[in-house]
């Protein structure tokens, strides 16, 4: 057997084929009369997902927030969460109290609660969250549905979490970007309002970076995207901290922003604007993912926050 590491998304597609085809959406959809029960699960590890400066309360907050962000991307309302925790040997009662308080506080802030879960011992802190929500069948938003000519939009600002990672690495711990990195804010209110607007054709959350998100939307909707660099809503102060080129790169590939990226019918743009504050950053095109600056276009590589898993090779 020979080869290298497997990209997370390649592994997901491979597993989907083994299982007979699993929809590539932020949540699974379960029919329940006139509504869907939406369900998502996310696993986080101490070494790969939590920066060293993160306290246990923030770890708990993040573990809940990343799951609620998937609920938001479907236009759904959260119903509750199940949290399974593998606690390391060094976890004391203070750590445990703060971690589970983070679970509780994030869930409560977004109008939901922890329904139950499981605890066990593990070599490193490992948290698996499962979030459930409800959405009407006629309102559900998916990654499929974008068409050439649709406008490409985002909520909030981009690159802030990347700026937080940069500030941490540079030991600039007083940077306001640090909080953006450590305490993500899922856009549940915006996702629900956009679903009700009837203007959105496709949507997902932007937790892994804009470039990977557009790659995922492109693969499922079978369209391309053209992004206008000058329209990117870079986080305030980011360009001043790292320069224009690096700020744009952070927006594209740093990950951790947890905004919603979506397409809107051109004639329904005002309806989407009434639903929430948004920025039009480009449009859907026939193929490819492109960035335009000063009238010149370049292809955007699908890079972002993505786990590398195991080893790849052909067993003979």
C-alpha cells in the first residue's frame, strides 16, 4: 500500500458511495408530516479543533455552536442537542463544570437546550454533538438549487476567525479577533428569516472557509461561481492588521467564520435584504470558481479548514 493522507471531503464522498448515497447537505432530512426533522452531528478534538488559549467554557460553547450552525444553514429552528464527551485523565471538576456550562449557555442563548448525551474516558478531550431541528418542507434550504445568474451572498463579515488565529500566533492576545475565533456565532435568526423570504435557492454555512464552501455548493448545484474581490465584506480592521492580500486569503481559506453563504434569485434580492443584512459578493456562473479583481479573473483553489485523515493507497 502506498500514498498519502486522505482529504476529508474525498473521504466523505467515498463513504457516501459505500453507504449507497448520502445527500451532501449540512443536515440530514427526516420526513415528519408537513415538516422535516433535521439532524446533524459534529466531532471535535482537543488537539485539532481547540486553540491552546481556549478555556473549557469556550470549548463547550464552540461544540454546541458548530452544530447549531448546520441547523441554521437549513433554515430550521433548533429543537435540542445531544452531547457525547470523552473526558481525558487530567479533567478535574472545574474543567468539567465549565465545559458543560458552555454547552448549556450556548444552547440557551439560541433558544434551545441540551436534551442528554453520554460521558466516557478518553486519551484526549473528544466532543461529539448532535443537533436536531424542525423546518417546514416548503421552506427547507439545501446546497442544491443554485442556477447560473443567481446572486451569491453572505451574511456578516469574512476572515475574522482567521484574523483571530493570526493574532493568537503572533501573541497579540488583546486583538478583538480572538473572540471571533473562540466564540463563534451561528446565524440561526438569519437562516430562518432567509428561508421564510422565499428568495434563496441554495445555502450552507461557511465554517471551513469561503473557497471550500463554494466548492461544495458548486459540486451539488452543478454551477460555478464568480466572486468580485472588491465586494468581499472583510472583517473590520483585518486588512489593516495583515494587509489586503492576506486578508482576502483569510476570507477564502482560513475557516471558522460560521456565516451563511447562499444564492438568491435576482428578482428576489430585496426580499432577501428584508430578511437579514447581507452582502452580494458575486454570482453563479456555468462552471468553475473564479475571483475577479480589476477586470481580471483567476481560478480559486478549493482550500480551507479540512481534516487530513489516515492513509490512502490501493491494497493489492
